[in-house]
C-alpha cells in the first residue's frame, strides 16, 4: 500500500487538498497585503513608502501595537534630549575657544573637556536610539503578522 493511501483515502482526498490549497492561498495573500515597517536612514523608519521620525512613528503605532509604541516613545525622548545636550556641548566648546583666546587656559581647558564629554555622551545615546528603533520596528512587524 502506498504511503499516500495510509493518510488519505483514494477518492476523498481531493476535497481535503482543495481546502488546504485555499487556506494557503488566502494566508499568502494576507502576508503580501501587509506592509511591514523597515528601518530608514538617520533615525527614521519607513512604512508604506513614507519615512517617519520616532515621534510620528509613535503616533501611528501606539494604538495599534503598544509595545512598539513604547520603543518609539523612548527613542523620541532620547532624540529630544540629544538636541538639548548637543546645544550644551556646542556652547561649551565655543566658551572654551573664547576663554583660550583671552588667555584663560584653565577655564578654556575645563570647558573644552566638558564639551567633549557632551559629544561623547551624545554619540553613545545615538547607538541606543538605533537599538530602540530596531526593537520598535521588530515589535511592530510582529504585531502586524499576528493580526
């Protein structure tokens, strides 16, 4: 007796195969219709051909997928603080240059070190923003696939 006859009875398996084929085709259409989110350049994500910063991605995703929304909210908050820290760092470097020109070396060196420390902190935070965006994109795609 062939192996196929052990699992399907001859003459009755056409209906079962048709049902399996229909179910597989509908699920493949559903996967093709869903647009998945991908990472873009410079702290952006892309959805349906449009680029979004973390704040807009949060507005779009927080009601649909709260887990992804949390990651985008965290990235949004970190980007905002990076702008503040960047301004402080630039100010420290400018004060350092002006102090050194006025022969105030101690003040110039101290503020230069503070400005350099701010730049170092910002570069580390950029890596964390990238991680949060990656986690948000992954969470959003998982939410959409399980719907």
